[in-house]
C-alpha cells in the first residue's frame, strides 16, 4: 500500500505515525498498560516513570562506554538540573543506581546502574519488547524485518537533522 503512495504521501504517513507514537508516549500508554497488566507490582513499580527514563539514559551511555553525571542526565532527559537530581535521588534510594567518582576528574560523580537497576531495566525492556512483539505478531516476517532495519535508520537520520 505505501509503495503506491507518492513520495509526499509517504513522508506524510511517516510523520503521522511518528506523531501518534509521540502522543502515546506523552499519555504514558506503556506505563498505564503495565499497571493494568500487573507489571508494576514490585517495589520499583511505585517509582515515577522518569526514574526508568534515567535508567535507560545511564544504560545507553554505558553501552557507548560513557558515563553520565546528574547534569549530563538532565540534558539527555531534557529536564532541569533539580529534576534530574530528584530522579537520581529516587533511583539511589531504591538502589537502582550508585554514584561513582570519576577516575579522571574526582570532582565529578558518575551515575552507574547497580545489579538491581540492571534487573529492573531488563524487566522493563522485556515488557516493552513483549508489547512490540504482540503489536507485530500478525505481521509478515519480512515486514517486521524491514521495520527493524529501517526504524533505527530513521531515528539516526532524524537525530542528525535535529542536532543543535
């Protein structure tokens, strides 16, 4: 169907899909689904969703062999420094992250996932991946493979266009 659209219609369809995804994220659709399905029953389930966004950011930095300070996390999460500090304090209190002195600059305190934080993040990722698997369950394998190949490319190219 999309291959019968003009280039402008294809771009409009992509833009519309991205807007719909962003709206779902703003409505915290996955968080509400996890609450309805009992996924938020453990102690970490009472934490604000933003704490898990912080864990995602810390893990993503670690995947790039980088570390985040609270200030850097604020920039990544697009929140102010006091908000990032409150999120880090909640994650620290829940033993999901720990602070570690930067070996290159002792004045910097880095955020590092703990085993509990890593386990919590894996549970969240498993839940999100399950939702994606359910949403694409009836898709042809080739369609799911195409999305897996093209969506990260769109994200990377979009980031290149929108970087400041």
